[in-house]
C-alpha cells in the first residue's frame, strides 16, 4: 500500500453540462474526490446529488486559483498528501490518473504537470500560442523548461502548496505556483496526457482574453523583475543567508561559495560580464536570464556582476576602445562637440568598442572571481579544520 494518499480536486464554474460526466469518469478510478463550486449560477453542483463526492461551495466567483487552494486545504484537513487537479469541462481524461499516481510514487516531492497532446482536432490557436509564450517566460524566470505551463491537469504535493506563497487567485495561479515552486527548489516533472477539445460552437470557456491575458502579462513582468534581483530565493531546503552586494564582496563570495565551486562562479561571472557589455541596448538582461537557464549558471553570481557594466565606466571605456580601433588614435577631447554634435559617431565607437571589450572583460572577470573563490575556499577549509 502506498504511503501517499491522493485526492482529486475539480474546480467548477458554470459547467453544468459536463461536470457530472467528468465526476463519473473519475469515480471509475477513485472515490476520493472534492469538487469546489466557485460561485456557479447554473446549478451544476446539484447534478452531483447522490454521488459519493464532497462538494465545497465558494460564496461567489473568486477564481480558479482560490478554488484549488480551498480544495487543497480541505484535502490536507482530511489527511491526504497529494492532490490531482482536473478541469470540469471534460478536457482531461480520467484514464490518465493512474499515470499521475505512478509519477507521484516516483517523484513524491515534485509538481507533476500533464503535458497535453495537441495533435488532436479543434485545438484553439490561442492555446498553442499561450503554451509557447508561457514556456519561454518560465525558462527565462527559472531556467526550467516546462512544455505545457498552462495545463490544469496536475499533481501537487500538499507540502508545496503549504510552503510556497502565491498572490494570484485566477487562471494565472497555475503559472505563478510553478515558477515560485521552482525558485523554492521543488522539482517539476511532466507526463504526457490526452486532451479533448470540442468544436468551437460547443466549447465552454471562462477564460477572459483581455482580463486574464493582462493578468498573466503583469504576473510575468513581476516574476521577471524578481528574477533579476540578486537576492536568494527562499528555499524549502537550502537557503543562502543575507543580502549579496558588491559593497560586501567577501561576505557575498563566501555565501556563494557554499553552493557553487570556484569554476562555476567564474563561468557565471564571465558570461554575465560578457553579455552585459555587448551593445544590445537594454536586451542584455533578457539574454543573460536565458543563458543562466541554458548554461545552468549560478544565478546570484551572474546577477551580482551586472552593476559592474553600468554607465559610465564600461560604456565610456568601450567608446575609447572603439575610437582607437576605428581612427587609430585615442579620443582625448571630451567636449560638447565630441560627445554632443558627434554623438552618432560615438554610437558607432561604442558598438565596435563593446564587441572588443566584452570578451576581454568577461575573461578578466571570470579569472578574478576564480582566483578569489579558490583562495578563500582554501582559507575557509583550513579555518574549519582548526576549529
């Protein structure tokens, strides 16, 4: 017998036509079901009378995220360890539930997401775009690649929902919980699942294109900004204490060295300085976030290096180098004429100089960080032995 106890959570809002069939299909697999009626006005919950399911009712429509959390609280009160969430519109197939059970047994502390098979008829174009859009931002924000961030067919350990705090209460909750769980150190795994989309004329969806897409856009902005802040994320297991700052380099280096080798820190610093010196006019940070995920860089170390490339020092040095490369001599006059009226020439100098300076600065910064981290790691190891 498994040590994990599963409960199926089905949030519903005005899905009277499909709810009962969804519940009946789940009852063929398991009797542990909680339906959360999120302020429906069509009497859908009444169609479940006589069925062995628990129905919770929200006083008004508070959103899918709020409904899921209400169901999770009740599941935890009843002693379950995991919940599996399904939509009430018939999109998900109860036949995939055993695959979720098996995945939870294999990855009991991870969020399991059902990656929908879109090679079926009637898939909305907005769903295809939304999946690609959310996958891109998830990777930028966390470095974790999830193919179907918008799938509502998921398994959550209740410990994740208890530990990770989210602010979203509607459809965007499912995006926020995945990002913040990844930040907190929880793994995310995917399994393939079936999906059914009825013809457009028969489809019931309460996704509000304007309002919900606006919420998702604002959420992605907030999450991306947070990903840029060189502060440790609160983790469920590992935690780096204190704020990291260039004003306290030794403290910062010691904190970073607790979770990364000198080589990892050096590579992270080198990539950061290289990218942020390139003449990309504001796109450096976005590219850096992508490379952090792609190369599995130490995020804190990489972001800590960014202020070193801010104006005026690095751009000014790039202009000097670019002028030297183009004209064969150094720019020695810094006047209204050379920096004002000739700004378009300085822009070209900056582009050329940045391309020359970026690899030099990246290599120099990487070697410096490696040397410091290596020396201090030896000192700390010797100190620990003497204690």
